[in-house]
C-alpha cells in the first residue's frame, strides 16, 4: 500500500488527521507536534533504509535527493 493513500483523500488532498491525531493545522501546510514527529521518524527511517540496504531504492529521483540530505 502506498503511503500517500494513508495521508491523502481520494482526490489527493492531504488529510489533517491520521487515525485520531491532528497532523496538520487548518492552513494545511504546517504540521502539528504529532505530525512533525511522524515526519521526522519517516525521514530517519527512509534515510537509514537507503543507507544500510542495497535492496531499498527510491522509486523516483526526487525522493532520493530528499532522503539523503
């Protein structure tokens, strides 16, 4: 399951809630504290997987640029 399907609605817009936690403020741009924590955790996890596993590769070039910074 693509991760985007978890955080976006059927039109592709970001959903403000994940499960029962508010992830984004009403401006739909800025993250709440739980949203920031999830974003950072995802970034660290992605970076570590790219670093340690030759089997894990990004599916698009821009993801690779973002993940290794």
